[in-house]
């Protein structure tokens, strides 16, 4: 926000360059800032009008008040600053409108006497001051209403934004409109949830019909989301929840599979998490669960679901799955976040014990530990770790101590309880 203020305070002086040369405008980003950190002194230039000077003074005072959290003072100056809407300088008008939008909402957010009417007044004034930011201001306005529990009002503003048109639709405008539609559908889902939780009798035809109406309204645009590649986690989850409620499991599975495996979408580990959780809820075969977690393991080897992945592999009778389980748990323990997790170490011990039923178990462990032999002892098996584990989690120390000779057979480790030689 302060960077934007700095840029705006330079706009008036930049007007001189606009009159002299159009080439200078392309190099503004490379100019050294003319905005000192404190107490700017305004010097009227030969081409700066009194109007521009007074508004620049006003913006400087707003900046100082905001920096020192003097929100009442900032609000008083801000009441004067919107006169910049009257500025006829084409090159700066759009900038001022966005600055007024950002400053006003920031001040209102911090001011202790702010009312909802104040927000509504600012948003409506800025929305109708020009067309450039109309859609995004409408979306932000609906967010604010939603956060304060005014769901129907938020939906009404998004419906108005959906019907808004200006000139020939650009690619950017198309994307923003899709975002508006998606959030409007998310509000339909929220209302649907409220109806579901308050409906005491699902056999009530009136209540059921009302829920069905919101479901249909929400599903139209939520289904369309998959035609626009992106990260749409909350929208996908909302759609799947409604499909599950109405027992349309085939469509729910199609949506989740497309979201996880469609190459047009950006890589998204959450998509595989959602698919796994859905399959698990519906008692899918272990083979399918393993397949989904295998993909997740590649992208996020430290994910908490890797513990379930290793457990599923451990239940298999295939030797290759046991070998994979060793790899999965060791990779979890490569990350500091799992270093002291008892469940992960217990899982590793269980995997090693099952692996030891195979004749070549030492070879398998040696292969997995080859790339770790130089740094794993320092990460897990120092005297510091021994002292810390013995004090904070004796059971963890017992499990780790039983594994140190298996994992690092040729290394002298100092991981032992006080007074005990390794």
C-alpha cells in the first residue's frame, strides 16, 4: 500500500514529462523514487496546478496518518481526497481511482467506528466512477458482505456484476467474469448448506425443493469450472459435497479424476488428496488408494498421507511394495517436520521388521541408505538427539535406538541414553 502511495505522489510531477516526451513514460519504473521516507516537502513546479498541489498535500497527510495508525485523522483527510475524481488529466485518472479504492477500504478496516453503510457507500461510489475495476470491486464488496454474514446481499451484488457489460469483452474481462460466476455459485452452495443444516425433515417437499433450487443454481457454474484450467479447490470440494449428498457418485468421481489427472490443469497435490479422501470414504479397493497416493508421493513426499501410503504398502504381500514402503517412510524422515514424530518411526520399525523376513533385506536397506549415510546420523542420531528424546519422549528414543544399527550398521553413533555407551 505504501509503495502505491509513493507512486501516486509522483504522478503530478510526472505530468510534466507527459507534456514533453512520450518516451519518458516507459522509463518511469526505472527512476529513483522521489518520495522520502518521512515528511515530504511539497514544492510547486511551474506546471503543477494548485489543484494538483492541494491533492498531493492531502495524500501526503493520509500517508503519514496511516503509517502511524492515526485512523481518525486519515479518515478526515480521506474525506477530501476524492475530489481527484474531478481531475481531467487522462493519464492519471485511473491511478487515482484505484488509490482511492485501496486507501478508503484500508482506513475503514482499521477505523473503530466503521459501519457497514460506510463500506457500501465507498464500494458503490468507486464502482460507478469508471469501468476499469468494476468487476473486481464488486467481487471484493461481496467478500466483505460475506465475512459479515450478509450472504444474500453478497449474492445480489455478484448477480449484478454477472449482468454487467461494457464494450467488447476482452480476455481479461472474460476471466474476471468467470471468477464472478464461480463465487456466485459458491454463495449458492453456502446457502444450500445453511438450508441443509436447518432442515429438520428431509421429507419436507418445500424444504427439499428449495435446496434443490440452490443446488441447481450452484452446479451450473461449478461444473463449468473444469473447462477453465486453474486451482479451484474450494469450488471443487463444494460441488463434490453436493453431488455426494444427492448420491451422484459417478459424477463426483468424474469431477475429481478430471481435476487430478487433466494435464490442462496446473500441478496440484490437493487434487490427489481430494480424490484419495473421496475413494477412502466410499471404501474403494486398496489398489486404487495406492495408485492415487503414489502420484501424491512424487509431488509431496513429506505429505502427512504418506504415513497411510506406507501402511497400505505394508499390508501388501508384494516384495516391491515393502521396498517402496521403506523408501516412503525414509523420505518422510528426511524432512525436519517429521524428525520427532513417534508414529513415523513406529511405521519405519514395522516396515523394517516385515522387510527382515526377506533374505536380501540388508541389501535393500543399504541401497536406500546409501544416499543418506553422510547426513542422516547428524539429522537423527547425535548425542543431542539422544538427550532431547530421552527427556521429552522416551518411547521415541526406544524405537530409534532399535533401528540405528539396522540403518547405519557401519557407523559409530552417539545416540544412547546418558551413561550408556553406543
